[in-house]
């Protein structure tokens, strides 16, 4: 069996990958720019680890299984999966980033509630304000929190919020727009961690953002496509909402002209929410576990559903 690795690795990680491959032939390649010539070893590889360019997939003549190094797989949705799906199984890192992303969301919420974001800027300016800021600060205890999407990230965030005695409402499968709108109108905090689907694209438009209270926080750690970023920026500039924590955006990186850069009370975490110092090492171990299952003919973990979108 041939295994094609498409992920940047250091020497220690390469050694670990070779241990995992054992007697199978391992091809190790780093990331390549979209549109580059297909690596010769790829079409003959039965197993692929990493997010290969979508344009390569129709040429995957021998590939049976692709283990992504991400949760999202939106770049592959436009491919002909009625044909490809007959021979290729794709798995993602479902649940892999739940702890760091949930902690990032909580850190952003606490920073905005306690004014840490503003205090950091004041330190850079060597400007002391002190007492006047005290009356602008809030505590998280008893906040009304709406969690839109109730996968691993928001389930973990629910656990992290429990010491603060928040009132948590979560929306999973089966919600209606009317139910969501009713909850948004009384929310202190809204945290979104949903995948990109036809239902969620553009869901938080100007009208829906307009339902939020003037001091409400909008958190997005799911997919950038779910929110109208210009409408969000306008709401922030005009203080129609209290603040925002944005880990994901529609296009990354943001252009220098993007209005979110200068939006007040906004923390941009630049899609680092899932990052940890041992991220790649842990991804390799997920692959190792699934590869062991593959070799034994056992069900793989994290099989993606292209019709459902996650």
C-alpha cells in the first residue's frame, strides 16, 4: 500500500509517520500552492493524509481514503461526489479542536466583558484611565448565552461556562428561524460554531444582527460564511451591538481595507482558535488510529457527509 502525506512536518514528525507506515510505502510532501502540477506519487496512493488541492482529486485513480487535517471540507463540496464517493472515503478531524476553540471563545468573551482588550491598547499608548473604565465592565455570571450549533465546540463551551451560572440555550438540528430570532432578541452572548451549509450561509445578515441587544456580544468560531461581515462591521461601528470575537472570516487573510480591522470592541483571533503547540503531533496520532482501523477493515472515525455538510 502507498500512503501520501500532504502536511508540513518536522524531522521528528517524519520519523513518527514512517513508524506508522511500517512496511507500506510512504510519500511525504509539504503544502503546495493551488494549481501546481500534481505530484507523481499521488494518483497511485491508496491512502492520503492532508488537505490536497481539490483539483487533484479527479486524478486520484488509486485512492480509497483521504484523512483531512481539518474539520471543514468546504473546498471539496463542488466536486462530483456521486462519482468520487463510490470509491473514496473522506474523514475529517471531528471534535479535534473543541478544547482550544472553546477556550478561545471564552477568553474573548471575558476579555470584552472585563475590558482587557481596551486595557491592552491603553498600555501600548501609556495612557492611564482607571476609574472611569470601572463602570463599563461586566461580569459573566448569569449571562443569557445562545449557542448556535451544538457540536463538540459549543458542548465544551457549555462546560466551561458552568461555573459562571449562565443561562444557556443551544440550537442543534431541527431549529427554525423563528425560534432562533426569538432567542437572539434576549441574548447577552451569541456563539456560532456551525458548519457551512446552504442553511447557514449568510444566516446572520443585517436583519438578524439587528435583533441583538445593544450590549450583546457576537462570537463566530465556526465558518466565516455564516455572517454578513459588512453588516457586522456596521453594527459594531454604530454601537448597535456590544462587541464581537471573530476567529473565522469569509476570506483569509483579511484584506487591509476590511472594515473589521478597525471595528470597535472587536477581537480578531485570525483563525488561531484551534491552535496548540502540539497540534500537528495530535493530528498524526488521529491519522495513526484511523489507519489502524483501515488496515483491519473497521469503520473509520470522522467520515464526512457531503449532503449534510459536516
